């Protein structure tokens, strides 16, 4: 008889690669912003329409993605 209670889950390298890829992308974006700050030290003029787009569009895109995953029965953790 096999005791499944002590079996460890298999590692998921695709998740680790996905996290590493996202981390590298964030690091590259941070480096690009720091380099642009060194090159152009003057502050940009505030444009309200651009500010509102930057504030509202990313959360809206995330909400749409979440809704699409929810409606399509996307892969994820199940409560059952």
C-alpha cells in the first residue's frame, strides 16, 4: 500500500520561469526609467488626460483579463 500523505508535489519549473521572466521585465523597466531620468532630468509637464489614462487603463485591463478568465473557466485553484 502506498502512503500518499507524505508524497511531495512535483516542482513546477514553468511557474518559476514565468516569475523570473516577469521579475526580469520589471528590472529592465526600472533600469530604463532610471536611465531616462539621468538623460532628461527636467520634469515633464503634467497632462491631466495622460495622467488619467495611466491611472485608469492598467486596472481596467487587469479587470477585463480577470473577467475573461472567470467566464472561460480559466485554469486556477479550485475551492472544491
